[in-house]
C-alpha cells in the first residue's frame, strides 16, 4: 500500500518556500490591480452539471449528502458572488489561491491529482476593455515571475458560430469542438463526412484549425465567418488586441472549448520547450457575464527549474536574547538545544551554519 495516494506528493522546505514566494508575488500583482482575495470551501456540494463532475473526488457525509473536493475555482467563485456578494455593485474583482483535486489529470504536470492555482475573476462586465485588463494583468504576473512566455488568444464563440451553421445537435458540435481544439484536421474531415457536412461549409470548417498566427489571421478568419455572430466575435478579438497595444500576441482562432463554460475570448500562455500552458483563462456567461484566468503554480515551477537557493538557518544562538540579536542582524536563526558551546559548534558545523551567537558575542564556525 502506498504511503500517500498516487498523484499527490510531499513538499520539502526549499520547494515550499519557493512556491509560497511565487504565490505571494502573483497575489501581490493581482492586489495592485485592485483584486481582493477570497477563499472558497475545499468541500463542495456535488453538482452533476459541474463541467468537471466526472473527474471530481466525491464522498458522502453522515447525512447522505454527496460532496466533492474543489476541482476548479470559476464555478466556486460564481457561487460566492451569487450568495454573499449578491448585492455588491458590478464589476467585482476577486482573486484566489489554493489546492484543487481531480481523480484523473492526464494533461496535468506529472499526472498530479492535487495541484495549486492562483487566479482572478472579473465579474459583471463583458466589454473588450475588461478582457484587455485581464490579459495585461496576466502578462504583468508572468513578468513578475521572470518566466518567458508567448500568449495565444482565441474565441470559441467564433468557432461555435461557424459550427452552428451545420445544424447539428449540441452533442455532435462538442465532438467537433474537441477535434478542432486538438488541430486534428484528418479526424475533423472524417467526422464532417460522417455527419454529412460537405461543400463550401465543410471547406470553411476545415480551415479553422489552421487559423494561427499574427493579427493578419483576423482578416483570413473573416472569409470563414458566415454570420454576424462570428464576425462580432472577430471584432471583439481585434479590439482587445488593439487595447493591449501589444503586437506580439499570437492568435489561435481555432482555439475551441476546453471547458463548456468558456464562450467568449480565451487565452493561454506558454513558455518555450514546455508543452503545457502556464496560464489559461477566458470569458463565460453563466447568468452574469464574467471572465478570469488561473496560473498553474506547479507548472510555473517546472518551467523555471530548480529553486533559487536553499534557505537553511544562517546562525544559531545559545540563548533567547542572543537569538533575537542575530535576527535583528538579519540572519535566519535557530535556537540551540545544546547546553555547551562546544556541542553547539559541532552541530553548526554538521548543518553548515556559519555563526554561533552567545551572550559574549559571535563565534564563527570553522
């Protein structure tokens, strides 16, 4: 029997300090943008309609109620807003940080079933300015972390508007969304033929996975848009890009729906030589318009590499007054559990501690 469940892990001191430092830096950026921190329960009432219901950890309490461990934050924050903040004026800017759990996470780093996200939600507004705010804040956070990145923008609403021209039921459209998102053009062609979609509409749909590049892709996408809704989606993307003032955005207009609640502009940030997105988010409308994004903390750590340095104590003190003096001098300081200077020096030498504080002064460890 394993000591801990598969997909979970112990976090040792150097990594823990590094992780908390990264999390703090992200949260500090969010705070400077006016986002207030909230916490949602790790245990939720199970909702079969939840987008990740099939992959959530479930349990039954003593009253027979089915509960689930929190598997993502967007719906949890939405519940918070509809209850405790129902009378709060819009827009509402919130940030969160914490653990999430999934029974299976094939695309998550190392198939982890417990992982950490730090993110934000901007609720009650649906303008291009709101989407541009989130994108610029996301880039601000990644800059603060010191990670190289490329940002990809998409709009599943554009893809969906084109697919709706097929007249297929929602279940069939979801199959097409999944194929398009994976850029599996041969599979897409086979599925369209299976569904009896031929002619000009088939050719337009087959071009969706290839809509990837700079802002010039917007003009090509306009030749695929066959209705006002699709054209409005492209106009929204163009306005957001112009508002950010960044010419280095990559557009992936074949970016389809990873989660069912994303319907508007979506974005992901990647770093070179790392296959998973560090950050992802988008716009949704579950009765109240909103948008948000989350940074995967374990993914950022893997992309950055090893922790910047070890953080063991730099000093050890023989008494509490000396320990306080050492800390005032700026050293991380242990209190010696030994009763003699000789034993304390031996302990310090074994642990790589460079100085011993005593009532008489400081003894350097040789």
